[in-house]
C-alpha cells in the first residue's frame, strides 16, 4: 500500500460533514473588511480602499472567481463605518448614501447571486466603536428586522459604548430578535472582549447557547507580535476556552492577516496552522485583488482547511511548551486521525527538534503522516519511531496523522467521493522532515 494522496485524505475528512442544516456546524470561512481596510471612508482620495459597495463587490468577484468559494470561503463581512450618521425617518439604520448608493439589499443580492453570503456589523451601545449610530436596547428588534429585510446572513455585534448591564441584557436579546425575524443569520458576539474574556465574567456555556461565535480577546493587528500574543493568550487559557467550542459555537481569535504586510511566509503558515488547530473562524482580512502567490497557497491549503473544518468540531490544545522554545499543538479529528503542529518561538535559526509519537501520548500502533505545507507523506511510523523536525524560526511543521490500518479503507472512500476527487493534488516540495 503506497502513501495516501491528498485527495484520499480529503475524501476521508469530508465524508462525515454534518447533514442537518443548522448554521456554522463548522467554523465560518470568509472575508472581513476591518483589519486591512479599517475605517477608511476617504473615497475621494482612496477610492480603491475606502469602505464602499465597490470594495465589497470587488471582493465578492474575487471570492467567486478565484477559487475561494469552492474551498468554503463564503461569508463577506462588512465591519464598522458602513452607516450613515443618521437613522432614517422610521428609526432604521441606513448605509452612508455616498459610499453605498445602491443600498445594502442590492449589495446582498449581488453577493447572493455569486453563491456567497453577506455579513454586517452593528454595536451594542450608543455608538459603534468608530462613532456611528449604535444599537441601544430599545433598537435591537428594529435593527434585527432591518438586517433580515436586506437579506443579511451574519451579524457581528460589537460592544463599544455600553456598560456590562446593557451588554448582559443586549446580547441575548439580539439573539432572540434575530431568531424572531425567521431569517437564519449567524451571530458573532464581541461580549467576552469587553468583560475580560474569561470566567467567571464570561459564562461560555451560556454564550454558546445564544451566539454562534464570539471574540474572546483583543483585535488582531498586522504583525507577528500580535499573532503570537493571541496564540499565547488562547493557549494559556485553553482550560477555560477549549471546552466552550463545538459545532455551532466557536471561539474567535480574530481575522487571518495572511497576504498583508506584517508576516513572513513562515509566520503566515504559523497563523494558518494554529487557526486550524484552534477550530477558529477562517475569516481573511486582506486585499484579494492584490494577493501574492505564497499567501494564496497558504490560505487555499486544502488539508489545513479540512483540518479546520473537521466535523467533530473539537478545538485543539497546546500539548507542550519546551524550554528550547518549541511548542507542540494537537487536535483530534474524525476517523482516529489528528493534527500536530510544531511551532518554533525561537529567533535564531532552523531548530532540529527530536520527539516521538509516544512522547506526545500517541498509542502504540502504526501511523502515516501527511506534511501539510510540504505535501510529503511519511509512512511506516510507530509510536517509538524517532522523529526529527527542522522548524524555522517563527515557523511551523504541521502534520495530518492517521493510523496506517485505515489506508485500505481510505482508498475505497476516495473512489466513492466525487467531490473530493475533483480537488487537485498538492505539488510536493522538498520535505523539511526526516524520519530516522
Ligand atoms: C429559532 O430558534 C429555534 C429554536 O432554537 C430554531 O429551531 C429555529 O431554527 C430558529 N430560527 C431561526 C430563523 O434562527
Ligand atoms: C452558565 O450558563 C448555563 C446555561 O447555559 C447555566 O446552566 C450555568 O448555571 C451557568 N453557570 C454559572 C456559573 O452561572
Ligand atoms: C517501530 O519502528 C522502528 C523504525 O522506525 C522499528 O525499528 C521498531 O522495531 C518499530 N517498533 C515496533 C513495535 O513495531
């Protein structure tokens, strides 16, 4: 039996996709404006980058035409700064007419016509974080109805300019109001960020009952420092956060910044790898009209995406923090498979890390592994096989690993699964892995 092709691995992972149509049974995937485009409202001097319907239409075209949609990147999410400073004569929010002359309902149709979904932004409070009209308690129902009437599919509900009492009343009330519209909408809650992100201030089991996902921690910025800080906070608090996640309820460490200015290729792979391990939403914030090929390859890595979208929806954990500044992350996956990520927090040179599956608490038995970023496959592993990885500074090695006895079964599954067999295979690059 030869090593498995990537198509066979994908076939195996995709076979158990949940059948019921509940929302966000796997983490949402898509694109959001904020990290890259912020509150740029200067359409006169910066028409390409300002928050306007053109930006969202252009991005919808790219998602639909450049292979993103087929991979699952389906939500296109407007963040702050889309609104007019005034509600209309009926008290409804309205878009700023100079930047959204067609209105949101028309933009939603444009996006739906391309097989995509529209997300929008509002804020529980007197103002949005950037000072646009907020959604006070008395405005929750009318705003939910307005969004539904426009054909919105996802709401990010921020929490600037409100107090904890308003927040604890407002977030569940919006959940009810969205449900009452009869239009299925995904609901992203920023509540945890505003109350410290941890129990006892946040009851994650309650939050999971009312929201599909939630922002736990500070906004991501375009730097490796920011990505590292987020990974560290989520891992340091994984005992509280990891059990909160599952199908329909996700921790959100914030957007993917891959393709912008702050990350090297290794760091971009590290963000993709850790977001897959953490079962995090894969919501890019970048300029899809101008994306280099290495960023595209990382964001479109089918096995990293399949790991992120595993139907069991179990968030992974940091297993080890070594004195040598190598960290090991692990996520259990369907069909007795798992993902391992070896992250280097070093700043010197590629580091040779020695380990074995037994040291990582794997059971005795025979395994095979697929190296997610090089495309090489490693066969004939058992728990005591000595493994040596060369891990670049601030980079990762990421493995999809599965018991060897499943190989034959997997090949059969492959031929049954048309969808996965249409996916093209990764081009194998020289491996940075040796098995001694
Ligand atoms: C509203 O909530 C009920 C009960 O959880 C659920 O069955 C239904 O699908 C929800 N409807 C919408 C539109 O969210
Ligand atoms: C958290 O919320 C759940 C409801 O989802 C409730 O059963 C539980 O008692 C709450 N825990 C605390 C500590 O308040
Ligand atoms: C595990 O694999 C190594 C080679 O990597 C081999 O020497 C050893 O005998 C194997 N152990 C078992 C229990 O199969």
